[in-house]
């Protein structure tokens, strides 16, 4: 069997029954995949606005049967939460600025085809993606630099990411060479070409890489485990881990109130942790496709 499918121009194209079945199966599978991905977030959101009694009443949470803001109220009063929040904001903002400054300058220089030793420098950069010093040597370096229990220990060791460097380098290589030549003829310096010409027309790639760095810093957990022992320097992810362990210990011993250490409170803390990224992502989403595809053309 064939059916007619109307195109944008007004003409009709014959579509087979097999194609129709494929469309139905494809849409069904993608819908199920989307629901599977979205449900954990929805469950977390619903539980955070539920009372402990409502949470314990059922194992599937589609809508709060008894609304409660007690979890958020308890977390807002927690001073350690705001301290860790401030630490994560500092790490994310300052770390991303350092990342983008170093990555952008390195990518622009490595995009120059007339740079002597360009292939050698790119080999050194790519080599780090396949072989690294390892956890213990990195820990020793951070310790010898006296960065332990410092927020800089989560910023400086990861000041540049080779994958992001390659994305920006390839994007700069795709830009018209005539723009740079015209700017140099008008008396602009190499630094001026970078900041006045290249960066303004590279917003898609810059925005994409910026969001990559920011999300990595915000979610960084392993570095905090290795380098930070002081509670005053805990980032948000380490605070959430500590709270989870505290809850488990309290449930085992029975020494704490189930209300104060209940699941709604934990989900409220999780929601407060992901809200900044959720708010920022829609503003950067439109740059994702352009930035990723433009940086993946050349090797």
C-alpha cells in the first residue's frame, strides 16, 4: 500500500506502508526513550515537593498527594549548603574564565597553518588524551604546589581540555582567511585580529565550549574527593555526598528524625544543585549544533 505525503512545495510523494510503520515505530521508541530519560528528573522534582508521609505512601511518584515545602525550608536554613554553593560558584565562574582564556589563545595559535611545528604541538596535545600521568602523580603535583584544601586545586589542574581545544582550533581554521588578511592590512595586530574579528564571529563555538567547561566544574566531584578535606572548602557536590552518607547513618542508627533526614529533603537539595545549570542551558542550546558541527569538520 502507498499513501501520499504532502511536501512543502505542495507536491505529493508516495510513501510505502513500510515507511509508515517505520515512522510509527521510530516515534514510539523515541517517545519511550524521552520518558525514560525525563522520569528520574520528574520523580526528583515531585518528591522534593512532597511530605515524608506522601513519599512513603507509594513507590511511584507522578504527582505530590500532599504538598510540602519543608524540605526546601530546611535546606535554605542550612549554612553549609550556602557555603558549598558559594564555593561551587567560584570554581565554576573563575575556572571557566581561566579555561576559556587559555583554550582560546592556544586554539587560535594552533589554527595558524604557517606556525612552525604546528603538527608537533598538536601531537603533544592529542597525546595527553591517550596517555596521562595518572591519579597519584597528579595528586603529588597538587600537594607539592600547596593547593590541598584550596579551591584552586579544582581549577588549575584542569585549566585546559584537549577535546575543547580541538573544537575551537578547528572552528578557527574554518573561518575565512581573508578576514584576517584584511584586518592586518588595515593595521590591526594579531591580538586585535583575535579579539576584534575572530572572537565576535566565533560565538557558537565559544558558547558551546564555555558551557562544557561550566558544567564540568559545577559537577566536579572526584577532584574534591582527592584534594579537599576542609568543610569550608567543600563544593556543592561534596556537600550532597556528605548529606547522603549522613542520612544513611541516621537511618541505620535511628538517632535522627526521619523528617529532617527524609528523602524529600535530599531531593530538595538535589533540585537546588541543578537549578543553575537548568536556568543557563536554554540560553546556550541554540549554539550547540552550530558549535559542535563547525568544530568537527577538520582534523
